[in-house]
């Protein structure tokens, strides 16, 4: 027995001698309050723990040289060497980029850690990295849940369309734009140097306070304000060169003429009817006679290789304990791409000039009262070419002549030095030089006064706020026109020159214009409450607002509402938030003008408890969930649709009709043009959101995942199921329904190697897919052509099975009976498309169209960025991708010789099988054809929307790349300079897509873009410098 006790005693002493010391302690915040959920990690190992609910911890160490690392979201990490200590108490220091980081929410701000809504934010640094003149074009790929679609690069008119979490309505899916707490008509031309935060509010928890205007999401811009500091002056200057990201690759005259002949052969013309005989072909090939047989690359002649852009900005900020200020002024000049003549007193090129000014002033009138005032002005001057010389709709597109005019049409100038003209009457160079110009001026003044009064004398944490704003917009257009005579060379190559002159030269003159104005006033008053009772934290908001907008002589647009918010969190761990908007609009009938839009959200910061104690590498974890109802009053249609509308006109009345009188006389007729719908209302969106935020490894890795679902109803639409023989158009009704769902993922990693090398990687992914649940469609509409079950913007067209071959026709050109009868365009011939007979009725017609491709905006977008800084040098790069999106290109951008126009490089891949009448050679491309046979007329059966011509417009773009260097401060101090940085950056430098004719980004159907008439999107190469005094 003694032996056994001796062995046990020896074992106990041995293990005790080699046992690991246990370190205990407590972690407190800056106010001395215990902090649960703090990560305590032994540096260089994965061994760790977290503090309990009382802020206490206990951890075993291997040796006294061990270093404990304390980390918590919102606080700076702290390191303590254990040494001979057995108990360690530590007070954490807040880190402004973490817990105390402010997130802008509707009608206020919150600490990031306590936010339970779905919100994404970008700061000034992310915006100014892009040299894009328009801030809407600097956002692509930077924020989860935001889809940007830029349609044009035209200076001053290049706003991108923004969609938050895709589209849930086919009427108006634009978000609400708020600048400094006030809805603004325009935000895209705000100078990025003035912006502090750019936030998007996505779920019902974040947008319910905007009630009837929040269903499409909200974009909030907060401008910079002064701080208590010495005056600081920041200067920035940039100079860049712009060039198109995509231009069509048109063929020269010789190849164009060969294919033009081929199209005539395909359409049955005889050899002597071909437009280009051997002599002309040889002249095109050898360029022997540039006046009779010109070969003009119109894009090369009219569009410059590069056009300049410059931006300058001066910011001044500072303040004392009682007054703070921020002043900013900026100037932007963006020149157009056209190669125009330099006239003495005017320019016909595109051009955009913008002058910005902003003054933000905050004054503490007393310890309780703060007075703030903001004055912002923006003067915009836009120039563009006048009439292109085309009639009708072509005047709307300066690029139309470039797409329509063949290279052999005419030389730019004839032998006599006068502008040339061909059979179509066009000269693209003259279209941008010879018809004058249009000038648009826009003056914007935005003013805001804000009073904030602390009411702690009544109860601690209570304050009152009053805000009043007034905005005015003045727009003026002036058109200046002139005419230029053109000359057509009529004589042959061996004859004395003779010309036919068209038109005459005239002086530039004023040719009309217009003036319009707009003003908006807004008022809000609110009570705010924020107070802590031990571990109980409560905030509240009660706000009322009114807004009135006036457009010229129109009846003002007015709305008003009430807003409330109540938040509660327990021990910084359990959060609940209730939001409500109660809004009214004069656009609806009495009794239907106001609506209630509530939301409820909850959050649980799991890392503030003991649940993750065995996972010390997880520093922060928060679950959040929200559900609510929001509305959209941008429902389309006319105003006051709750009332009947009558039209009045003069007309001749026949005596045989039941009108007054016995003979045909001029009478006044009043007719019912609109039936009233007194039940008209706004769209309603029920939204659900679930989110998870997690930080790992000393907060180096941050992740966020959101899943959302939305049901939208009461979408306004025409009643298409009611027969037309009703006799009058039935009133539109709130009957449409959709479902929209998706997910968002964001991953950020930041670390350092050694003392000087810091690097970061960010990845974000957004997916949103909508489905039409109900749309009032004609009863006899075929099931596969209905929009129900499809996405908004879905394309419909024919399914292409291949090309007809010569063996599919008999000797008389009659199609084999095994194929259905095709009634699309003219009768098909070898080389034309074979269309699928979807309904099996042996006839291909409109009833065989079906959904093809995807929608016209991306379902999925990805942003990937990375960068580093090292000893003053910095580098960053950002890529953006979009996929599951389709683009329909037609007319001049795709079809051969459309409107007598041009052909591109891809037309050389056409289907062909014929014998060249001039060389006798067999032309056979059937085995390699990637395009149908060429036609000379617009009746081609191939010229219709189908899945062959509907492009997959998914793309990958290098959105931004930048390299910079910050000069050492010591060398600059003698000049009073505290910071100087020079940099080189670029925007839209690379684009990868199967779409080659135009930039793949943009709306997929209709309008000038699909015809190639839009101003191209731009790549920018930019050099800049920032100096701070």
C-alpha cells in the first residue's frame, strides 16, 4: 500500500512540475465596462480563448515568453508579453475603422457593429481611384448588390443605370437618390472629391423609413464636413486621354465591293446588273483613283485616336471647437472624340464642362445648439454636333452616317477642295463639321439649413432636429445651324471634271431652343433619442417631412410622411430594430394617398458570448434577419389616373354622323380618352433578408453573406386580356406580380508582410433573378410566348437550327417538303437560316417565337480587386465581370448593307456557294460559314431577332488599375507640403467578350445602341497629382 501511495505521489509531483501555467484576467472597454467575446490568442499559435459574459478569460501558456494577442471588432489589437504575470487585466482602445465606424442609414447613422440591415458602403478613396467623369461609372464591381449598366460614353450624358438587387418591376426600377439627407434629382455629376460616403440600402429594414419610395433600394451620398483641426488645403489635378473601348471593324472598299456583288448574285441579278464591274474592282484594289473610286475609312477620318480630359479640384477644411468648415471647388473638361475643324468662335465637337462648388459649415451656437448650412452649385455646359444632315430619327444619332456610309460612297473632299457627296447624300465628316452645333447649359443650386438641439435638460440622450432645403435647376438649350454645299463628281475618269452641287453655303445662325426650370423644397423635423442603461442600449427616431416639386407651369408634385425607428440591444449582443414609414402622395385618389410600411429586423452578435470560445480564430460573428413592406410610387403612366380624362379637338363633322347640324361643318369634339381608376395605388414589395457577417484571424479576413427574397405586387399595367372591341381603352390597373431572389457574398482580406509591405484582396459576388408571376396578357397568347414565368427583359425570337444547303431545294428553287413552310421575310434560299417549327404546324411564323437567351441586364456580377503599398509606392487593380445577360444587335451594327450601308470583318465568314462571274472561280464557304448568305435587300429572312444573332454579352473588364508614389515628407516640409502623391491610373482598359461590334455593357434591345449609333464607351489613361498643405 505504501508503495502504491509513493508511486501516485511521485506521479503527481512530476506532472505538477511540468503543468502549463494558467493566466487569468479581465478585458475592459475604454469606459471600464467588461467586454464579452474578446479573442485571446497566443501569438504564433492557434491556441486561444474568448472572454466570458463578464469579460473574464483563462488560458494556459507554454512558457513565460508567450505573447497574448487581444482582438475585438472595433478595437485596436493589443499584445502583452506574459513574463512572470499570472493575472492580466487590459483596457481596449477603440479603432475607428471597426466598431465605431459609422454607417449611413436612412435619416441617420449607426455604428457598423449594430447595423442589422443590408447596407453596402464605399468611401472617397474607392471613388476617386477611377478617372471616370461621372461617379455612376466609377461604381461597377465595387459594391455588392449594385448592378451598373452604362449605355453611352457621351460627355455629360453618360449616366449609368443603377439597379439594386436587380429588377422587381417592369415600370421603373430606379432607386431613390439621397444627397446629404435630401432627395435629389441629379447625383451623378457630384464631384467625387466632395463625397465622404456612398451607401446603398438594400433590404426592407434599411429602406422602410422611405416608405412609398423605398422598394427599389436607396442610394445615399454624404458629403465631407469640417473637423476641429488646423486648416488643410488639398489640391488635385488630373489629365487623361480617352479612346473608345470598342469600334466596329468595317471592311475597305475592295472587299466591300466584292461582297456587295455577291449579295446581288445571291438575289438573282445578272452579271451586267452587278454594281461593281471588273474595272471598278481593280481601281478599288489598287487605289489608283481616289476620287472616282474612293476608299475612305470613315471611323479613322472622323474619330480621333485620343481625346483629352482634365479635372482639377481644391478642398479646404478645418475648424475650431465651435465652428467647422469644408469648402470644395472643382472643374472638369471632357472633349469629344470627333475630329472637327477648329472654327474661330465655335466648335461642333462633343464637349462637357462642369464647375462644382460646395460649402459645408457647422457652427456650435451653444453647447446644445448646432447650426449647419450647405450651399452647393454646379454649372454644366454641354456641346454636341448639330443636325447630321439625315432626315427623321437619324438626327438623334451623330454616329448614324458612320454606320451607313460605305467607304466607296464619296471622298471627304473632291478635287476642287469642296465637300464630296455620294448617291445617298451623306458625308460623315461633314455631318460633324458642317451643320452647326447645339449647346445645353444647366445651372444647379442646392441649399440646406440644419438645426440640431440637444435636449439633455429634459432627458439625457434626447435631441431635436430641423432641416430645410431648397433646390433650383435652370436648363437652357440653344441650337445654331448652318448649311454646307456638297459636290458630286459626275464626270468619268478620263473626262474633264464636272460636278452637281447640292445645297448652298450659309452662315451660322441661331435656330431656336428652349428654357426650362425646376425647383424643389423639402422640410423635415425630428426627435432623436439615444441612451444606455447599463447593458441596455436604446435609440429612437420620430420624424415628419414634406416635399414639393415644381416643373415649370405644371401642377406641383407633393408628398409628405412620418417616419419612426426604434432600436434596442442587450449587452451589445442581441439587437432588435423596428422601422416604419407612413407616406402620402397627391398622385392618388383621396382615401388612397397614404400607406403604412413597417419592417422588423433582429441581430445576434454570436462572438460576444461563450458560444465560440473553442474557435478563437473567429473574432466576430453576427447573424441578422429582416422582414418588411416597402412601396414604389414611380408606377409610370399619366398623373392623376384616378380621374377621367377628356380630349378636345377641332374636326370636320359629316352630316351622316349623329352630331349637331345638317351639313359638314368644322366642329369642336370632346371625347373620353381615359377611363378613371379610383383604386390606383403604388407597388408593394414584401422583402425578406438573412445575413451573416464573420471576421477571422485577428480581423484580417472579413466575410459577409446575404440571401434575399422579394415579392412585388400591384405593378401598374394595361389590361391586355380585355378585347379591343370594348370601344375605349380600359384603365390601367395594379395587377402585375413578380418574385425576385438572390444572394450576395463579400470577402475581404488585409495583411502585412514585414514592417513595410501591406496588401489586400477583395472579392464580391451578387446574384439576382426575377420571375414574372402574373402579367395581364391576351387570352389567345401562346403558352410558350407568355411573359409569366420569365424574367423581366426576356428576349423572344426564333430558334436557328442551321443553314439551308443547296441540296434542300429542287432545281426550281422550291424548298424540300421535309421542311416547314417559312413565312419569315422573303422565301428562303440556300445559305439562309433554318428556323425551328416550335408548335409543329408545318409553318414557321410569329407563333414560333419563344424565349431565347437571358434578360437584358446581368443576373450575376463579380468584382475582384487587389493591391499593396510598400515604402511610399502603392498599386491597385480591379476587375469586374457580368454574366447571364444577352444583347440584341441589329440593323447597321449587324446586317450586311443595311440601309445601303457597310459590312464588317465578320461578314467574311458568310455562307457562300457560287461561281465568280469575272474570274470563273468557285466560291464555297459552306463548311466554315459563321454567318448566313448575304442579301442586297432588307427583306432578308435572316434579318430578325433569333438566337443566332442574340449575343451572350457576358464580359470581363479591367475597370481600374493604378500605381502611385507618395513622396517623403521630409523633402516637402520646407515647402509647407504635408503630403504629395503622384499616380498613373486607367479605366476600362481591357474588355473580354464575344461581342466585338460594340461594348457588351448596356441595354440589350431597342434604340440607337443596337444600331451602333450611340457614342461609344470610353477607356481612359490618366496621370494625376495630389498635394496637401
